[in-house]
C-alpha cells in the first residue's frame, strides 16, 4: 500500500534550503499578525483613555503605590547626590564672605581716616587763603617731627628742604597764623623754631594803634599757654582783644610783615617802673601742627607745587 504524501507548503516566514527542504523559521522573529494586533490594542487603549479617562484609576493606584517609594528614594539619595553641589556652594560662600570681610575692613579704614582727611583738606584750603591774605607765595609742607631732639626745646621738622626752595630764616605759617622761622635745612627737610619757644622773639604790631613791640615765647605748647608782649612805648596800653601781627624784618627775613600772631587777652601794669606787659594768645595750636607753608619769593624753583600769592597752584 502506497501512502501519498502531500507536498509541504511553506508557511509564512519559512524558506527553502539548498536541497529543497524547508528550514524552520526563526522562533525569535515576531509574527506580523501579533505585532499588528498589539499596535491596534495600544491605539484602542489610548483612544479610550483620551475620550473617557478609563486609565485614570490605574494611574491613581500606581501613584499611591510608587509615590511613597519614590519620595523615600529621593530622601535617601538626595543628600548624597547633592554633595558635589554643596561643596561648590560652600566654596563660593566662603569666597564671598572673605571678599565682604576685606571690603568691610577697607570701609572701616576709610571711615576712620575721613576726619583726618577732612582736617588736612581744610588746612590746605586755609594755607591757600593765608597766601592770598598776606600776599606771599608759600611752599606747602608737612610736619614730620616735634620736640627737643634737634637741640632746641620747641622745634618742628618739616618734609621740605633746599630742593623745595627753602632756606634758613624764612617765615613759616599755617592757615591760622605765624608758626615760626626756618633754622636750618637739608635737601629734603628743614628745622623750624616755633614761635612758642622761649628763645623766640618776634616784632609785633598791635591793633588799630599800630604800636610796635616784641612778642616772646614762653616755651609752652598747651592751649592755655601765652606769649608775652612788651610795647616800645610804655605809655601805650593795648586793649583786650586787640590783634597782634608781625611788623616785618629787613628784606622779609626771618619774618615778613602782616602775619597774624594772636590776640591780647590780658594787660599788666607796673606802677614802680611804669611799664606795660600784655599776654597774647597765639592763633596757632602748636600741639597739633600738621600742614604748614614756608614763605618764599614768587617764582621760586621748587620740587613741589607752590601756592602763589593769588592762591593759584604752580
């Protein structure tokens, strides 16, 4: 009995080998029908969810289940993940704090120096006004030393010398009046004998009467220390409050004329010898000298700016 065998027909996806036999299809290859069905199912679900919200309960359940888990994972992992950022932020904050600290220090320094700077500016302005008032040019200088270290008990050292056009026996003033005279100079400094020194004697002219006399220092630098005034005319009695100015020396050395010295505060009379003596309060505060000016001829060559008699800076 002969059995007839129906020829094999290749299914979709099968292929013939070289001998004419069938090779089984790859089991990993998806069936086209299944893929199409899956795509149709996804499209249907998306359409239903968009129109009716059918999947909203499922989403809610999933959120309730996975939400706490996600929150817990974030709580645990957040600090670890944020460590690099924390270090960067910490470094930036430290740099900002350091910059603010330096800025604060600078501001404190400026605030502390502000009164001194204002006072120095006022002294320069006063020196300019003095040059205009007395009609002489002056070389500005700063007081850099005080005391008896230079063999005189009441002297000051200034930071200008021969290179600035300064010579011995020049008049020294500030914005208030007469300071003294130059004793000696180096190239960059000069020693000034103060008006208040006990060895200082200046010719003075009193108030409206224009009576002349001699003003002598008493050696004191305090606010309550006074100068002594002795008039040549013993019969003349100066009144309190009268202004005393320099009467001037020959060729303006060591003192030029018209420099304010001080004002009369008291007058003493001696009946025995019929003499008159007055006390003069100096205009200059010798205990707080800072900016001074040395009177020089107009047009003097100097290594620094010169305030001319008209107040201009040359």
